[in-house]
């Protein structure tokens, strides 16, 4: 016969087991929620965790973004962006966006709203960030790691229904090809014409307003050469001795598409993806 004492003991063990099942460790760091998609590890973290011992910084509070662009602030292009949802200052990409952050224990993080045009490929990345690191061969790098938070406050991610209503001539397959409703961020490493990228897909229903660590093993980046917007696929094995020291960050659609690239003609109505993002740090994790 099972006594009340035994019932409580069994219940306590089950509860402890469930807690352990929802926690895991990666590289000696513990996180409550994580998932791996296409080789990329996404972990929910508490902002303020220590940096791994062997890293090479691309961005931090002490190593700000070195440059960027912002077509939205260009008076000659103001008419292109009248349908944006936030004040124009929200889209700034200057050094002043690095500020103390109450959601990160008062540490300085970089916050801006990155914008992707859906309707046309003309300045399709309305703004973006750029930084660089010391040159180091790809073969000496284990992974690219970024700590970020997608803020729900100023993010505007069109749904598939909104896309279909804005561009009613698109088929269901074309709508799905254009976008799938995630907060997409494109990370592009480069040296010369050589590129390596990963489009992050962050589900706001699960991860909005949560600090995340995203780890991308370098073998799982997409490699290609790009000359005059023409891309030639490459392989990690063929470029691993190159030093990809430059990083560009933009908002993106699911697969870099626009209405114009899918149908050959630009949409008559503007539609934007606006991703309100805070970034704590970006670095290479070294082998």
C-alpha cells in the first residue's frame, strides 16, 4: 500500500525530473529553453552571463558597430518610407543606439528597428549594421555566436494573410515563398567577394522580449561568392583558410525574396517587415 508520504515523495521526484528535462547545458552554460534547427542552437538565457573563454569580438559594449546605413533618414527617399509604423528616429543605425539597458542588468546594448521592404528590391534593406573583427582563418573558428532580444514593442511582422491582402495577385505558394511570419535577421560574413550567411528565424510567439543566445557552427553557414548580385554557391572546405572579418546585419524575408524578385514586378502598395532588436554581443567562438 502506498502511503501519503510515499505519494508526496514520488510526486517530488517526478517534478524534479520534469525540471531537469526542461534544462540543458551547452559548453558548460545552463539554459531553461533551447532548440536546434538546421544545426543552429537557440537558447533562452539570462542577460549578463559570462562570455566563453576563447572568443574574438565582433560587437560588444566596448566594440561598437563600426558603420551602417539608413535609407530612411535620406530626405530624397522619404516618400518610400511613409508607411513605416515608428518614428524615424527608431530606425537609426548610429553609435548613439548603444545605451544602458534595464532588461540586461543595466549593461549597454545596441537597439534599433531593422527594416526589410517586401514590395521591391530597390533598397530592400532599408537600414543595416556593419562591424569587423581581427582577421582569423575560418578553420580556427568553431562557431558564430550572437546574443539578442527581439522586442515586441516596435516590431511589425506581416502575417501571411496581410501579405496576401496587400498583394492579392500572389498565389498561396508565392506568399509562403515570400515570408512565413518570423522575425528574420540575416547575418552575412564577408571577405572580398566571398560570403557566408545565416538567416535567423525567431518565432515571436515563443521568444518575443526574451534574451537569446544563438550559436551557429561555421560548417552550417551558407557559403557563396557574390559579384554584381549574382551568387555562386560555395563550400566550407574550399574557403576555410579565408578570414571572414566583416559582418553585416539586416532584417530579412524568409528566403531573401521580394514581390519583385518572385513575380518580376514591384508591388503597388508598400509593405515592410520591421524588427525591433537589441544586441548584447557578437563573437566568434574559437576552437
